[in-house]
C-alpha cells in the first residue's frame, strides 16, 4: 500500500505524511487560535505580564505629587515675602522717575533714592500726625463730655418711658459688673498679641523700604542682569515694557499727588476763612482721600469736614458742602484733563473694580497696589494693542 492516501483531500485540508511529527495527538486539546484570548484556567497557559511603562508611570506620578506638595508648602511659607517684593517693586517704579531726574543732574543714584524715600516718609508721617491730632482731640472731647451725654440720655429715657433711672446707680453697676472685669482681663492678656502685631508690621515696613531702595537704586543694573539672559530681540521688548511701567505708573501717581496738593490747598483756604477747627488736618484728609480712593473717595473726603463744620455752625457745613460739590466739578472737567493729558487716566469704574479685585486677592495690600498695577496694564495695552477707527455710524 502506498504511503500516501489514494483519495483527494477534503476542502481546507492538507496532505499529511503518515507517521509525521505534526500529526495531532487525540489526547491533546487543540491550541487557541493565534491572537485569541489566553485561557487562564488552562494549565500551562502563558500569564499576562505587567506593561513595562506602568512602574515608571507610577513613580513619575508620585514624584509629581511630591513636587506639587513641596512647592505648595514653600509658596505658603514665602507668600508674605513675595507680597512685600511686589509692593516694593511698585513703590520703586513709582519713585524711579524722580530718582532718574536727580541722577541726570549729578546726584548719585543711591543718595537720590534715599532722599526720595525720606521725603515720602516725612509726608506720610505728617499725614498720620495731622489725622492723629484730630482723632485724639475728638476722642478727648468725647471723653470729657461723656458724663453730660449720659445724663441727657437718662433724662430723655425717664421722660419718654416714665422710668426712674439714677445715673449714679447706673455708673456703679457698670463699673462693678462682671463683663467690665472680663473685658479688662481680656485686654490685658491681648497686650502681648498686640505688641507682636506692631513689631511684625514694623518689620514688614522695613523690609518693603529695603527692597524698594535696592530696586530703585540698582534699577539699571537689575535691568541689565535680567536682559543678559535674553536674546537681543527679547531685550528690546523687556526694556520697552519696563519703560512703559515706569512712565505710566509714576506719571499716574505724580498727577494724583499734584491734584491732591491743589485740592488740599483750596479746601484749607475755605476752612480757614470759615473758622472751621482742624483746618490743616481736614485739608490733608480731603486732598489725599479724594484722589487716591476711587469713586467713593470724594464722598468720604467731604463728609468729615462737613461733619466737623456742623458741630460749629450748620451754615458753615452748608458752605463746605457746596464748595466740595463745585470743586469736584471743576476738577473733573477742567483740572484733571489738563494734568492727566500726558499720563494714564484710569476710568473711575475701572479703578473701583481694580481696588475690589485687589482687596479680594491680597486684602489691604492688594487695595494699595491695585491702581498702580492697573495703570501699568493700561499703559501696556495702549502701547501694544492697535486700535482702528469704527466704521459703523451707529457706534
């Protein structure tokens, strides 16, 4: 008999040599098709291996998480320092035009910076002392007249509600009450906390002054150090942006300071003519508050002199109120457009919104630097954003 089968193979079958090794064993189960799922329940089946990229991905994920936690911890610890540096930068930008002006006239840059900072500190101290004297005098007057106020209130209560209150008994009950002793004990225990707050504030002030001095005195050197790591094309852009920040921020602050001076002098003359007490302090208050607090500053500035004048004579209060309103119109339509023609003039709504945003971000510090930051940003937009004429006649 021939080794080969003498009948043709069926469709899909192949010729096999009798006794060859590839003849399937009837006891062996058929293997899974290539590319099919492996049978995990079958003994001897190959197990699925972990992808080689998975351990590295896990290590990278944990490393990134650790870096994020470390950066968050460092940022929390250095937030106060970063805020002080930002304040110092805007203060340096504000005084740099005056420092440059003195430096071009032969004054050493370090001495010019120290002189400008000294003038600013003296002006701030004068403002605080003027308002402090006004506040101390008013508090002293209230304390001296407090017994009379209490007697008047007790008489009014007895007359209105038909009661029988005695001022002496009320005074004794208040002085010997438990809440007074508790309040005094709490106040005595909080002296250390208040002292620590004062010391921390003084330290922050010196930190800001130190950074401001170095930023302003070493301004050209700092710019060269920053631009030395940039290509020439980028250097020109950075220098131009820096010049815009200095010019616009300094110009805005100086224009506001000039208008504050004019406003203070005008209100001082009026208050002095009317005989209103504390005329110098009230004039300084009106000048600074009306110019450096947007939108509501005018009303806050005019309310205090009107109130002080009303305690002397209601007609004086009316004259002060009329003068405040008339001067505000004069400033808005004649004085301010001429002074701010060469600087950045911020819309009152934009200034008020920037103060609200700065307060929400950084508190009182954000409110102080909000307007200079807005002036700088507006200067950048005016320099880099191109504007076109509106062709629509309805606009």
